């Protein structure tokens, strides 16, 4: 059986990689992918602690997080398509459409 600390370490590494991707990258697609990576890291923690505590609460909550991540990806990709058609770029620094 794999110890709980291994899951926490893997989840922490995934979350840090996602956080660095959000803070460093300027491409909107990479930022969305990094957010998905951070949500998946949270899911790993939820399922690992749920198994460790013999409770189904973490697994059910993980399903809600997956649902929210799918909605976020769909809405984010729709926004990217609209902005790319208008500005022909996915660089976050060049997108100032929401400014007056």
C-alpha cells in the first residue's frame, strides 16, 4: 500500500507546477491548462485523504471539482475563440478587450 505522504508530495508538486504556469506564462491556453493541473492536484488530495479516512466525502467533493473544471474549460475555451477571432492573439498581455 502506498503511504499517504506520497500522494501529498505528488499533489504538491503538481500544484506548484500549475501555480508557476499561471504566474509565469502569458499564453491563455497554457494558463487554462495550469489551472486544470492545480484542480487535479486538489482532486488527488481529496481522494487520497478520503481513502485514508475511509470516508466518501472527499470522493464526492472530487466529482464536484471535476464538474467545475469541465465547465471552466468549456467557458474558457469559448472566450479564447472569441478573443482570438477579434484580436488574433492568445497572449494575455495583449488582450485588453475588457478595458474601456
